[in-house]
C-alpha cells in the first residue's frame, strides 16, 4: 500500500492562523502535542491484539477491550483527561491493522473544542488497513464552541480487500450560551486511498463570518451534521478477482448496491433527520450524510447506518454505547 494522503497539509486559512502566537504556551508545545499510535495484529481466527502502542499527553490509553460482539475484534478507547481541546493543540492519532486484524477505535466521550483567542487546533487521524483487515474509527461527537478554530483531518490507506469505517458528528452550538455556528472556522477533511488510488476526498469547510452555514446550499435549517464513510472496495475494484474473501474465510466486502439500499431503507424515514446515501467512486464504498436538529437524533441515525454496515461486513450488529 502507498503512504496515503497527507493529513498534515494545511488549508491556506489555517496557515495564517498558525502564525499567531499564544501567551500561555507555544502551539504544539509540551502538553499540547498529543500522540496516540496503535498497531493491531491477529493470527488466523484468534483474537486481535494490540502489538504496539505509543502515547503522549494529553492522550491516555489503558489497554484494549474484548467486549465487542464481533468475533476476534479488539476495542481501543482513547482517553483525554485534560477535558477538551484548546487553542494551539495538535493531536495526532495513527492506527494500523495488520493482515486479517479487526479493531474498533473510539473516544471516551465527545471531543470538546474550547473557545479561542488565537491560533487553532488540529485533530489529525491516520488509518491504515492491510489485506483482509477491518478497522473502525467511530469517535464521539465534535462539539465546537464560540470563536473556536478547528481543523480535523482523516487520512485512510487501505488494501483492496480491507474495510475501514469512519464516523463523524459535528455539533456547532458548543457548551456556552451563544448562537449555533458561533465558531470562527471549522474544516473537516477525509481523504482515502485504496492500493494507491485516491477514492475519496470529502471536505466540510464552515466559516460563519464569511457565509452563513444555514443557507439552503449548506446545512439549511439543520444544526447538526453527521457523516459515515464505509470504505469497502468491491471485488471489481482494480484488478482484483478473489471474490473479496477475508483471511479467516468470511465474506468481507459487501455488495455496495445492496448496502446502499439497506442503509437508506433503515434510516431514511426518521423524524428530524435528513439523509443522503450514495456510493463512492471506483466502487470503493458508501458515504452517508446526515443533517438533523438534535445531536441525539443524528447519532441514532448514524448508528443505524453503522449497524447495517456491520451486518453486511461482519455478520453481527454494533456494540452498545455506554458513554451517554
């Protein structure tokens, strides 16, 4: 597999923010340069184990859990005891699944991006899935407070017979008493490569002072944005002819037309949520976009789409969420 997209590439506006100095501590300095690296491996149909990890404050890790309903799947919960993301923070997470491994990564709670006076915060995630592996990154919602500047990037690099699931929920009204979309700048970008070919480049770029996100061409009347990316290349991707059978013999890559229809039928008629489901280029997977008035409604719909994905790829449903 290739090195994947460059998650560190800054949009021009954030390059300008980076020149703004901070009074309390330099951007990316001690305690503000978080790092979490984890590598998962599996032998045959045995359990998946975390074989390598590296953590720097403000990330914290206490091992993995084996409570997922999917056989052989390990769960990693990234913890941040600092209570949120502040100006000048640079947080990087890199997760890799080796041949046939199964892993689910999440966060202990929602990610709270605090108000800022200068600079910006960068939440960077890199996901790499080798042949026959299955990797999920389903963090809690991102809550963006007043005057915050947040750059959120996800780079995915997967083999043609791997599956990677990425979820994101943006809550723009924060935790303080202000109008929704009171932040300064929010930019979320997801790029994915399959065996060296770019198959997805999706971005949400919101600058309320320049353009009201609630216009009909953006989020309209809605206030919460959710996205589920299912990177599951079909057997027709590239030159593959192996039928998309995983290392343990189970069917891995789903029929994308059936998955698209199943996800749409599952969540399209939910009250308070507007849903769009479509296939990615090159038969590389499915993307689900959700707009809603309440975070709970959007999260519930996203979990429904995720559950359909699980049923199609692993043959079991999603785990219970005990965080809320």
